[in-house]
C-alpha cells in the first residue's frame, strides 16, 4: 500500500474534515501496473459545471491556476499501465466560486476494455494538502467494482467552510457521466 503520509486519514466512506480554502494540492499516488487518471469535476455557485482532466482525452483540459475554475492538473502518469512510483497532482488556488468539487480517478486500463475492477487492488489514494501544510488522506479502499472512483468531494456550500468528504464510490463510466456535474465533458 502506498504511504499517504497525512495528519488525518479519512478511512471510511462518509468521513469528513474541514479544509482550508485558500490553496489545495491533491496528489493521487499508486504503484500498481494500471493507468489511473486523476480528474476534478465541479459545479460553481452560479450553476456552471465543468471539469479538469487529461488533455489525452478529447476535450480534455489541464486547467489554469490563473483563471476560473482555478484548478490545474499536472499531467498524465502511468500511461500504458506502467507500474512504479506514479503520481498525478491537481492544484486548486481558489474555491470561492465553487460549490462542489469531485476528485475522481478513471481506471483507463479497464474502462478502455469495458471491464470493471476493484480499485482496492491498486494500492492508491489521495493526499490533500492545504496552504498551511495540513494534510488529509483518503485511501482508495472500496471493494466495489467499476471503472471510475469518486474518491472525495469538496463541499463548499456551508458558511462554516469547505469540507473534504471521503466518497470512495465506484461506478461505471455511464453512471459517472450522468450523475457527476461536468463529467459529461469526458465523453463529448
């Protein structure tokens, strides 16, 4: 299992922790021989929906930290199901205008073959680090089989502040596209 090295670990689905909303760095790490793709899909407070995901997908966009939605993806690792010290990073510099952000990973290896598998087999997980260096980890430990893992959700709708919620929900690509705000961009 990849060591996520965090101050707090949300091990169970539904666990949550308040997080700083100034700047966030979300790192997906895994060593298994599988091509996982880190993605962020959002719904803004004004209803706008979108996503930041690899430009290896049609319509993919690595995003920008200097313009809305202030989310940027580092790139695509593990291409060709390469094992090793794989990591992909999403940086978020401003959450003010966003109501929700879903941190997801697509198992490209299995999705391209229309095969479901359990993400718990891939020793992965995310670590979220805020601008103060505080960290929260969410391991990919769901036993469900599918092609997409909704790892965590950032809920920024409360006046108390943003919450990071362990979702660890595994679904097929069709359900993902039809239920997560902005995910329809992945297949358009």
